[in-house]
C-alpha cells in the first residue's frame, strides 16, 4: 500500500466530483430537502415527526450516498478509467481506499448538512445529543458509500445501478422498524431484518434520539462499522484488471 497513490486517487476523484453539479446538488440539497418535506407532511402530526424526524436525518444520507457512489463507480468501470488505473503500478487497496476516502468526504458533508438543517432550521427534536445523531448520519452515509462501491460491480449500466436502490436498500428500510416496530412484524420478517445492516443503523439512530447509549446502542454501532469494513473488503475483491 502506498499513501501517495491513495491520496492521488482521492484527489482525482474529488476533482471529478467537484465538477459534477448534479452530484453536488444531491449532496447539498436533496437530503435536507427530503427531511424538510417530511416536516411539512407531518405538520399536523407533530408526534409522528418527533418519532421519525431525527432518524430520517440519518437515513437519507445512507440512501443518497448509495446512489451517488454506485453510479460514479460504475462510470469509472464502464469508461475504462478503472481499467487504466489497474494497468499502472498501483495496488487494489490504494485504488479502493482512494475512492473510499473521496466519497467519505462527501458522506461527511452530506451527513453534517442534513443534521444542521434538521436541528437548526426544521426544529427536529431529540432527547439525545444532536451531534450524536449527526455522527450517526455520517456513519450511515459511509455505509451507503461502501455498499454502493460493492454493488456497482454487478451493474453494467447506470439504469441498473439505480435499480439496486429499490432492490437492496428499500426492503431493508421497510423492515428496519421505521414504519412498524420490528417486534410487531411477522416472525419471518423479524428474523430477516436481524441480518440486514440498515436495521442496526436505524436502531442506533432511534436509541441516540432517545438518549439511550446502552450496550445495545454500541452493539448497533459496531455492526454498522463492521458492515462498512466488510463491504469495502468485498468491493476490493470486485476490482479486476479488465472491466469488459
């Protein structure tokens, strides 16, 4: 592993992202706007928004970073950029970490902006510390980033990459407990949800919102961090010398 190669890859990817206005709009505008939309939808149901407002701050960055990362990484594969990089004297780990660090910067910005807008402008309430929710939003954005890096290997077009979002993320969100408490679901769905990382991401958000930092909270955080690491390892395994 070469730190110089990793940093060079990160800078190149960040420069590309900086010129992509649509991606920047997704990062800076869409996630906070969606939280604001939920605020207005539940304007007459403040108790409902109080329950899901803070967790939504952490879920939208996860969803959008999955979409951004999977499409951006797919472009690198289909345009031959990744193949050209692999032909250079640079290791797979350098390439993967370079991409991961670049997208991690975006994830950090997205989670921070969503949290600031939610707590400062939309009056999202949480018994726990707002900074804890923001940190979890960043962690969830990193989870979406790592999953996007991994699943981009299985798409051949941008349309296919977009299809992975309803196929991979939406079912996880539906059984995470956002809509219905998991203990009230059919036993089969509850068992399945136990194997999905978004379940633990959402559970950690609800616990920090309620100022619950018990052992279960840290268990959830550990699962999320482990899922990020595993997805990056699997993503490294998908890097091939030839992309065709």
